[in-house]
């Protein structure tokens, strides 16, 4: 192996280690359960998952979509880069009385055979892998011909897209070749990624309501405590009180601007996502 290849491989390993640590920080299972519990069942419905289907959930986290798929009787493998999330998922599944397989795996290089699954899905998970084309190619590769690929991804224009945009000026520069996660919520970008590998590509914008906190300030603190990408950006600015103060102000302004609740003591945020289904050629 050349020195250049060695360097590339080391840089990629370091990047994946950072991603793993990012999603292990905070409490993403709480975010999934408290803010977006409806998304997993919605993805299972849209993918048409039935009893006996072989299903792979990519970037499964703690099983927001994988566990509902197992409940309908599918044979489910939940894969994620972050073992801490899989551990939580195992506990939730055991409590729910459903059985599924949990596998630590990189969405850009999955340890599964070609043409292995009837349905390959991802619920706001695979979109955060840095290299979009590699991820799309893997989603297609492991689906059987005629199988379904289904995703829910945050849109650039929606609430989460704007949250990430607010954090961006305070975040470290992205590594070379990394795509912005909300691009996965852009229809044209998705068409280019899947190209001629799929047919019957359908995309629909929908929203999920988040009404967890009493006011925008409380909601800001919720994101700072629980959501890995937010925690990572605040840690990056540690020791720089002026930048932390500016970030706090920008974040609160964004949450105040997006709050749709008309009465005091409530917040309401309709977070837009792109629901994608396609058939592998």
C-alpha cells in the first residue's frame, strides 16, 4: 500500500472515530424517543415492510425504525457506527419483546453481502455519513434487485437544516470531500446519488411536530445537553467565552424565530423531512 493510501485510510479512520464519539455524546436515544418517535413507524409504513421481509436499518441509532419494523414481523438487522446507541437499542427491544440483530457497521462500507435485503432503510441516520455517494452506493448494493430503498432525511430548508446552518459558523471546517447532511433532503441531490441504480423513485416532503419544551431557551438547553452535533460544536468553542456567547445568542434567536406556538409556556416546531422510496433495478 502506498504512503498516500496509508494517509487516506488513517484520516478516514480518524474521521469515523470522531463521528462515533459525536453520536455517543449526549443522549440521542432521548431525542429520538421524545422529539421524533413518529418517524420510525412512518418509514416502515412507506417502505411497505411486511412479516418475513429481510430488512436492514442503516444508521439505526437506538432502533427508532428498526424496532417498529421488527414489530410487524420483519427479520431486521439494525446497523450503526456507534456501539453505545446499539446497546440502548438492545435494551429497548428487549423491553418491547421484539428480536432483531444489532451490528456495528459503517454506512459507507457495510459488512453485508450484495443483494442481501428486501428493504434497506434509514431514518435520519445514513444522511450524516460524510461521503454521500459512497453511502448511496452501499444502500443500493446490499438491497436485492427489486428490493426497496427507503429513507427519511432532514431538508436544508426545514427546522433541523436551519439548526445545523446556525451551528455551522462555529463548527470546525468539514473534512475534504464531506457533504453537508441536509443535502440528502434535496430532491435533485438524491436523484444524482442514486442515478440509474433505482427505478420508481418517489420523494415527498412532510413534517413532524416537536413540542417538547416550554420556551425556546429551554429547548436550546435541551439540544446542548442531548444532541451530538450541538454538543460537538459547543465543545469546539470551549475556552472562548465570546464565541460561546455569540453561539448561544444565534441559537436562541433561531429557535425563537421558528417557534410556531401562539401561547406562552409552549413551543411548536414543524420539522420538515424528505420521505424517499425507490426500487433497486
